[in-house]
C-alpha cells in the first residue's frame, strides 16, 4: 500500500481563500496584532510569514517590535493597550520570549483577553476546549484536525494516539480528537511500550521533536499519520518525527514535513482572527 499524501499546502491555501472571501464581506477589516520581543532570527521569520499571510487575506496586521531587553512590565502595558483597542481583534505574542522573561511568559500569555487570544493559550480557552464549549482553539492542533478530516470525515470510535502532551499541542490535540468521539491515548516520555501503543492507532499524531522516531513497526496498516515534528537537520533541511518514506508504504494517509501540518498553523491563526472579528 502507498499512503495518500495529505497536502497541507493546498488545504491551507483553500482555507486562506475561504477566509479571504469572508473578510471581503466584512464592513471592517479584522486586525491582528503581533508582539515580537527581541532578535531571535527564527521568530522574525515566523512573524514575517504571519504578517504576509494576514495581509494576503485582507486583514490588517499591526506589528509591535520590542527590544530584546524589554521588561515584563513594558510587555504587560503593550498587552493592556491592545486588549482595550477595539480595532484589534486578535493578539499574538510570538513565543518563546527572550530568556530573561521566561518566568513571566505564562503570566503575560494569561494577560491577553480570552476573546482576543488567537493562539488559544489562555486558561479560559483551554478550559472551554476541555468542557466542549465554543472558544479559540490552538492553531496547530486545529490545523492537524482539519488535515485528518480531509481524508476521513467521521472519526467516531476510532483509536487515536497522540505522542506528546504539551499545552501548545498534545493536550489540545487529544481534546479535539475526544470531541470527535475517538478513543484517545496520550503518550509521552514515560509511556511504556510506545511502539505497541502506537500500533493500536487508527489515527497516529506525533508531536515530539525527534527526527524519524516513528518507524513502520509502530504503525497500523492503513492508519492516518500526522507528523507535527519539525527537526532541522545539519544540512538545513527539515524532517518530521515520522520515518516518512518507510511509513508511507503502510499508512493509509500521511502528512509530509515540510508541507503538511506547518502551513495549517498560520491558516488557522487567520481562521481564529476571523472568528474573533465576527463575534465582536
Ligand atoms: P514539547 O513541549 O517539547 O513536547 C514534546 C512532548 O514529547 C512532551 O510531552 C514529551 O514528553 C514528549 N516526548 C519527548 N521524548 C519522548 C519520547 N522519547 N517518547 C515519547 N514522548 C516523548 O514540544 P511541542 O511544543 O509539543 O512540539 C513538538 C514538536 O512539534 C516539535 O518538533 C515542534 O517543533 C513541533 N511543532 C510544530 C508546529 C507546526 O506548526 N508544525 C507547531 C508546534 C510544534 P514529556 O511531557 O514526558 O516530557
């Protein structure tokens, strides 16, 4: 068997197009504010891509660059200002913050108004996801679910295994799959017999950050395999957490890296911003 390749680039482009269509029907352009602190090159690249995508769908991008030595107080004031600005629908603080702010990062994230929290990282939005209430869902798990549903609409009763339990990805991903009536297992670094656990999965989602950790003998034939991992190799190329070439031979459907989950993250950020604008 050769797996269907789930083309995240195309699916993300379709989603961005439908967002652009909805934006064009709004009287006021939604505004997405990005706070970027410091000089981390990777963060600058992400933010540049986010701004470009925001403008391409017809939204306003509001960029606030702050110096690497910005204090937690200064960032808090910036968040407060954006919280009370009615023309700002979504606030994104690029993470991670510089090292000297690592202890303040969580409280700064929580300072963002839940209704403007387009990353879905506040306690209010995490709680809503847990309780099955409408809220803003973190972008990468939301995008991963859209990819899964692009190959199988009804997931009820399927066995799903998510490797990884971060607040950013693993936990919300497991909640989303549970809400789709999957039987969900969350695996992590202390999981015993990980290969056997994974082999039960009709849907296997890997979000660890270890190059090609998931091998063919971890995968049930015909499974949907979603590779969230981004691992930069010495030659600069990106690889996922799944041994793509080998697993493609037995999976039913699989996401490549790059070109799978990655493009969905920004598209879902725009979807969240549209949602906040439509609710305001
Ligand atoms: P993270 O916070 O570092 O979490 C990694 C998870 O993997 C943890 O729960 C950890 O378990 C688990 N883990 C580590 N070693 C393991 C092992 N040997 N066996 C089983 N589980 C193991 O990372 P993250 O933020 O969730 O991101 C995970 C990966 O996804 C990274 O490669 C990241 O770059 C990528 N990512 C991609 C996107 C995108 O847009 N495509 C977005 C977000 C993240 P413990 O909890 O027990 O430590």
